[in-house]
C-alpha cells in the first residue's frame, strides 16, 4: 500500500522501538538460511564431491531432493507454529538446524549427505520463513516494507560473509570440523530466541508498528478469535490470491536460489579463479544490502505491486547481460544481480502479508509457504539439467528470464490488498476524511 499522510499509521518513520530486536533476530536467521542451505552450497557441495570422489552434478541434485522432501516438514512446522507460536518454533528450529549442520559434516555417503541436508533445509526454513514470517506479520503489519528491507539484509550478509567463512573453515580444519564450527551459530541463536523473543508486540507493552493505543484502535482492525480462524486450508486452496502469491514468489525465489547457489560455479565457468569468483560474490552480496533497503522503501512508499514489477524488469535485464558470457557483461550483471537478489527476499513475506494481512496469517503461511517452496526447489533440477545438456549454467539463465517475464503478467492481475482487513479499515477512514 502506498504512503498516505492522512493516516498516522501510514508513514516512513522507522521508530520500531523494541521491534528492532525482532528485526535483528530475523536478519540473523536469514544470514544462517542463506549460509546453511543456499549460498554455502557453492563451497560445501563441491568440497563433499571432491572428498568422496563423486560427480558434482549428482551431489548438486541432492539439494532438489532435500528441498522437495522438506515440503512435508514445512507443513508440519507450520501447523506447530499455529499451535505454539513463532517464539518456540524459531528457537527450536534454529537449534535443530545447527545440530543438523554438524551432522552434515559427518556424512560419509551420498545418502547421509542428503538426509543431513534435508534436516538443515527444513529446520532453517521453518525458523526463518514460517516463524520469522509470522513475527514480521504481527509486529509490522503496515510497515512490513521497511521491516523487510532490514531483515532481508541478512540474505546479503550471508552471501557476503558466510561463503568466505565456510571456505576458510573447511580449508583450515577439514570438512567435519569446519561444518561443526559453523553449526554452533544456529544453536546459539536458537537459545537466544527462546529467551528473548515474543510472539506479539502487546507482550512487550507495545502495539503493532509501535503506534499508540489510540492509533491502533482507530486505524487497525481488531483481531478477534473469529478473525483468527477465518481461514482454513480448504478455503485457502480455493482462493485465487493464495495461488498467485505462491507462484509469483516461488518463481522469484526459484530464479534467485538458482542464481546464487551456483554463482561461484558460474563465474569460474567463464575463467575466473575460485578466489576471484568468491570475491565477486561477496561484492554482489554487499551491494544487495542496498537492494534490500531500497526495495523495502519502494514497497512502503509506492506499494508492493509497483515495487515487484520494477524488480522483475531489473532482474531480467541483469540476467540478459549475464548471458552475453563476456567478462565485462559478467561484472555488470553481478552488480545488478546484487541489487535484485537483495530485493527478492523482501517479497517472500511482503506480498502475502499485503494480500491477506495479519489476521490468521499463521494459517495462510502454513499453506502458502509449502506451495511456494515446491516451485522454488525446481531450480536445482533446472541447474543440473543445464549443466548436463550444455556444460554451463547459461541455458538455465535463459529459462529464468522467461519465467520472470511470465511473473510480470501474474503480478499485473493480482489484487495485492484483497483480504487485508487493516488496509480495508484504513481505506474506510480515508473515505470518511474526504
């Protein structure tokens, strides 16, 4: 929704107060998400293939299997999140991800590798997106654009710092010990979440978006027990906007995960050394911090629809330039990809939160997120098939461009505030002010 000064709750102020704790917590979860299950694969997968003497495409394909099997886990975690709340789910999932990452380092077969990766992927996604998404929806219903602009910086920080970190750990201490050291981070963050995080701002003496009691009662739609239970799985599966959200974000993340999980491999394929490729990825990720905040600001000021459309155009141009396979083109595209990848994470929660609002969002997310993940995980098959058929990832990038164009059409036909009760109440107030 766009910024409208006639409502006190619609502004660009970042006075989040205790909400900053939620923002930094989600940021840290995204850091581990990217490091553990996405960008870290640039180093972990080829290292495991080398240590075990396996073909790299075979190891890479395990990520697709792990992601698809993890869909069942997301459904289970989502239902648990509805029952016990995001605080407990995020904390225990983080601890589980850290322990699983340590076990991953002990894998001595492709089967053990796949099982450990499945557990890591399931736990860290459950923490960051299922529990983290619920936290953002409840704490920042009208300032989700600004809040996500900060939380998703964790994606970029994970790309910038986790890849060099895991590269150093594996090179210095070996596969098993290096993975164990990285796994400790998840355990520590999980314990901190259990101690300090709360599900709702009211539990900390605040109101959503850190507004006053008067503003909350005037400009926000109250959540009653009936409002909490307005959505069921069956009803959501019959709702067009649920499927549009899942497909749009799923395609965005399919492309983003496909690009970032193999960006180092892609850059090495045009002649860069591993050191140069990792450095370029770090630069890309650092630029992404600006993309996260920039598109979060655009989301807050102009609305999620306009910001996604601009994002899709920018992303397509970046991939087209990359497909020139020239050194200059690669450098330019990586800078542009940094901005796009920084922005991509914003819309994972921003779009469904905009469409459905915070009322019953935990139930919405329990259906939306697994569906979105099914689409996202297809990126590993696309990358593996491109490597097998063409010997490079360029073919995959061409497919990605086509998918982004289709997404532009889908965004255009989506009503991005259809079921948002806070938005509806705000619109009623604006009509009364005329």
